[in-house]
């Protein structure tokens, strides 16, 4: 397949009429035209980038800021922003227009060659998937196999933020939202520990002469470390578990013993949970379903009214009793324990989250617009993000999680 330039100029499928512009640019994949390596090649410098409204329940983030629009415009690209897309993040349509975007309807935003989102397409958006679309968003296909089936059935080329990997092994597009979710987890736990919200009635930081809450965090990655850091700052007793002893050593050095670190295994978790007032699950295997590290029996052993915050729920959850909830109905009770398992935690603070996320994604969006999917080769960070292409799965972890064959593309 090869990217070609469609210039219908009449509003017919394959292009979008942009009033006030002399030409209509729309990259599309032309079936049967492939490079020798089988990768789509971008041959046009004028790419339409679409930014639709997020339709996941109570999701108020947006996939691009006005600064992103300006940057893409400086490289000769056009940006279509769906009407009202930025309102939840306190970004107005006028802000986008002043930066050079055109405000359009839903279909026009999705008709772009490159669509930039925050969350995975929702059921009402699956009809917009097509072979000549490149989608860039958080996908979490291990937790949402129905989205994977739709992407594969449509032949859409997709890149997942959560598996873009830098040369040092870091996950640069997952990190900012992991930091936000991690920092939110203790304040969420503190809220639901209050008796009127179903909890034990424990103040996270305690009071003079009264023991503070005990917070157990499983996983010392970006989510877990940030959660432990904020909980410690709220003067709770904090236990952080991880299998990586070097990571625990680093946390111990940074926090000078104020966070208790333990090597994670079944026994250590089972001993820690009966005394926990708040459990934060922060376990990640990039691209795959999160491993379940807390069994139902372990949850049963916790104190009545304790709170569980499963931040890993967008990858299926790491606690056996977790199932995904929404910001509109965030908690439920299981075995007397309050469970919070919202799949898009950073969506509760969309202004902060949008800017934190798009600061990280923008250079990669520009690269995709400039070079097309063919850039995802030879160790480029976007190679790890490539998830589906030509009806096949291109990411080994996602293929393993879904039990599907891996694409043979180089």
C-alpha cells in the first residue's frame, strides 16, 4: 500500500471540503500499491489530521491542544477539530480556530487521514474505521477485544500510545497519564475511605495520637511510585511492593525510608492486605492484560470498609474482584470492600491531563503526519506503538494477549 493524495474538491468521499482553503488535502491508502517492504508510504506533505470529541463515558480530555494545531500547521498539515472537542478541557472552539484549525462535525473529523484521540473508539465510533485511516490513541486492546476486532475487520492502521517505547525502554506516552493516575489514586482512596462514601471512616493522614491509614501499593512503576509518593505526602503509612529490587532501592534512596519497600510475591501481598485501609493496584505489562496479583481470598481478608483502587483496570485489572466502572458510577462493594475501577482516571482532571498528554504525543503526531506509518521501523519508538495494519496485529504483546497471530510485516 502507498499513501496517495486525493483532491476531489467536491466534498465526495475521499476528501473533505474545507471552506476558505484553495485545496483539499486527504491522504488515503490506495489498495494494490505497496512498497517493497509492504509498508504504507506517505507521499504527500499536506495531511489532514482529525481530532474528534471523546465519547467514552465522562471523558473530557481532547487529543490535541491549540499548540499542537500550530505545530502541525507549521509543517504544512491541516487540522479538523470536532465542534466542542476541547470544552471539557477548558479549550474553546475559538482557541482552536485562532491556532489555525477548522471546526467541523463528527463525520468530517473522522474522515481525516490521521485521527488523533485519547481513548479507544467507542461502539458508536467503530463505523468510522476504514482501511485508509491511521488512528493514534490509547487502545488497550487486551482489555477491549471488541475494538481489536473492529480495527482488524476495517483494516485500519493503528498506533497505541501505551506501547510506544523509547530506546531506553521507557513508555513516554504512557508516563504522563500514569503520573496523573498515580497522583490521583490516594486522593480518590481518601475520599472513599470517608464513612459517607462507604469507607471505614479513616483519615489518610491520621491525627495527633491516632494512627494514620495504611496504604499498600502494588507496583513501583510510574503509577505506583507516584501513588506512594502522594500518599506519603498525605502522611499515611505507605508500603510499596514490586518484584524489581533495583527499583525499590531507588525509591528507598529517594524517599529515605519514608516509604516502606517490600519485594512483591504472593506471601508478601497476603500478609500486607489484612492491615491495609487502602490498596492501590498499579501493575503493568505493556500491551498485555495486567496480571491478577490479588486473589479474591486476599480481598476477603481485608478490613470491612477498606478501599481498593485498581488503576490497572484499563488493561483488565490486577485485582480479581475488579470490574471496570465509570466516573458517573465509580464504585461498588465486593466482600465488604469498596472498589474503585474507573478505566480513564485522568479524565477526571481533563485540563491537566490534556496538556500533560499532548506535550508528550505531539512530536510523534508530527512524525506520523510527516513520514506516515513507514516510520515505525528500524528501532523507531513508533515501532512499538504499531498495533494493527492491513487486518493483522503488529504488536507481539497484543497478539499474545488476544490469542491471534502476529503480522508478518517487517
